[in-house]
């Protein structure tokens, strides 16, 4: 039992630290959503006709990659996204207001998951140090709740991206151009999903460790 508990402690510490690092890296990087316009810029007949041979060489690349806080172009400095918590009276459409609400939701939920992991790490260290099953269970609950928060934030971001794409379709006159644009999620989102899985595993490991320690303490009392 002691070896089993030690193995659980090591696994929980490793996956907890990995989950924190991955989610922090995901939040801090700008490759959640990637728009690649290389095929469009190489040009078909329609593009040449609209842009013109003289102007096409002066066009700036339109490819971009976005994070939670800003969007970046190839040859331009990164620009911050619109502040979803801006309280001044600005007239926006209902769809834009919905996008701002969704943006504000996931930029709160994902950092909140990091905070929960910090508290979970502190309680986890104390629980293994003091060998208290209640603290182990509390730590597992914190990590499982944090995983739920991470999942909610990731899901809202995906829904936000889909809604933003539909909003762009409504504003774009030449919808046929999108056939030549490669739009995909990036590796920052993948880091977030891996963090969710490891955070979930950490919570389960702490709950199992609480169960193992409780059974061991009962056996010691019975003897």
C-alpha cells in the first residue's frame, strides 16, 4: 500500500505540474486560430482580376494567427482583441455583443483553472506531507472542478470561433474567396486539450490516493 500511495503521489505531482505548464503555455501563446491565405495570395484568375497586376505586388499578406488576447498578422505587429469588459456605451449589434460575452467568458474560465491548479497544488503538497485523506480528497475535487472549468472554457472558445466565422460570412461579400483560405485551430488549442486530460487524471489520482490512504488507516486501526 505504501508503494502504491507513493506511486500515486508521484504521478499526481507530475501530471498536475504538466497540466499547469501546458495550460499556461496555451493561454500565453497566439496560435489558437489560424487563417492561412497563401493559396488566395498566389492567386487565381478571379483574384488577379480584382486586385490587378500592379496592385497585387503591394498587397500585404493576409494570413494571421490569433490567441485569447490578440491577433497577429505576418508583417504587422500583433493587435489586441476588443476588450469584452469595456463598459462604455458603444452601439454594437446583438451578434457582436454575443461574441463579446463569449470572449469574456473563456478569458475568465481558463485563467481561473490555473488558479484552481495552484490551490490544488498547495493542498496536495500538504495532504501528502501530513497524510490526511480529507485533504487528498479536497485536492482531487479541486483538480476535477478545475478540469471541468477548463473544458467549459475550451468549449466556449470553439463555439465563439464558430460564431465569429458565421459573423464574418455575413459581412464578406465575396464568399467564394473562402474556398481558397485555410482556416483551422492551432497548436495552442491542442495544448489546452492535453492540459484538460492531464488535469482530469490528476484529480482522479488524488481521489484514488485518498481512498488508498483511508483504507490503510482503517487497517492500521484494526490491527
